[in-house]
C-alpha cells in the first residue's frame, strides 16, 4: 500500500510502498481510513528454512524494486512486462527451455 497509512505493524519496503499484514488495515480500508492506494493479496507459499534465501542468492528469482508506478498505476496485465523492462529485459527474448552451457 501507499505510504500514507501507518499502523503499528506497517513496514516500509521502499519507494513509497509499505506492507501491513494485520487485519486492522482491512477494517481501516472498509471505513475509508486506510491507505489511498492498496493491493490485497491472499495466498500461501511454503519453503523449508533458508530455501527462499538460498534461491535468491542463487539468482533463481528475478527481483525488481517495488514502485508506486508499477503497483498502483500500471494495469495488472502489464505489470510483469513493465517490471521486466525496468531491468532491461525484453520478455520477447526469454525462452521456455534451458540450455546446457
């Protein structure tokens, strides 16, 4: 969510983007006292201890800084390609197969 909302558990993740993971923000959004811009995300992921960190160190994931522009002002179906382009990657040049160099 945008950085105009701060609850005791709110964490800034940079570039004017924050994360609040308690149900308090849901109530505040419902009564129009929450952040001006927000995304609701529900899901579950499961890694063994240290797995995600190992994968990040091994460059298994492509990461891009979160920005207000991408998160709140880019249509959902364009976010992935815009994020890729922000890293200088043209998605057209990606392959679905891996090589053995």
